[in-house]
C-alpha cells in the first residue's frame, strides 16, 4: 500500500504543476482547475485499483495458456467482441472460466 500512496502523491503533484503551468488563469478558474485535477486523480486511482485487482487473474490466465500471452490476448479480444462494455476483470474471469470448462 505504500507504493500506491507514493504514486498517488507523485501523480497529484505532477498534475497540479501541469495545471498551474499550462493553463491560463483567465481561461480556467481555480474551481474548474481543481475539478479537472480531481477528475484526473479519480481516473488514475480507478485504473490503479483495476490493475491491482486484475494482476492475479492475468497471472492465472497466463498459467492456463502456458505463458503464451498472444493466445490470452486473442481470447480476451474475442470475449470483448461477444460481450462489449464490461470491465477487464470480468473478461479475465470469463476467459479463465471458459478455459477451465474446456470451451
């Protein structure tokens, strides 16, 4: 958890510096700047959490396809075409489930 806290702090500082240096005060007010910063921070945090949740599933899938990640990506892509608008975790669980059942 310490690593994610360090990433969170560093991302926040970098984003704040970018907003302060790149945006013009007349075009964006501080409230809007803060809203943009919080939106970016929230998106980054969700992506980080999703990556943490998916890491064990990706490892399990990698073991099931005998370390052939190209096969795993092809299976994931096929599931995305069959079932659009799902989260990555769902696709990983579905592919693992199908591989275990021999589909």
